C-alpha cells in the first residue's frame, strides 16, 4: 500500500482502481509472497528498470513469476507521507518468461 504514496497524483488516479482491487482480493485470500530483485538498471537519471522474481504461495499451490518493472520519476514535493524529493510518474509491469 505504500507504493501509492510515492506516486504522482496523476499516476495514482490511473492506478487507483487496480491497487484497490488488489487490496480487496487480499482481504479474501491469504497468500504468502516472496520477491527477489534479480537485476536493477538505471536507464537514465530519471528512469529505472528492475527484473523481479516473485513466488506466491496460496494454501498448497505455489507460483513463480518473473516481471520487469519500469519506473520513471520526477522531482516532487516532500510530504509527511513521501519524505523523498521525487515522485513516481510512470509505473509499468511486464511479464517475463520464467
């Protein structure tokens, strides 16, 4: 839930429905999730790319996925919720082959 705190207002409005649905789903299902950063790259001074390996366990079922996350940041105001002088303006996930 803290990821939304680092987003620009415009990006939050685009992603809000997706994040709220995920929050509601997690209230219904109990899962365990482990995440490993496989690779982290600076594309340019404001754009970063991370490859993540995610393992999700639900009851006896286990699923492993790899995703690529693209994040673009821009200078933003410091707030009580976001103490960093940046905000995320673009956030995209893409599934990778396992």
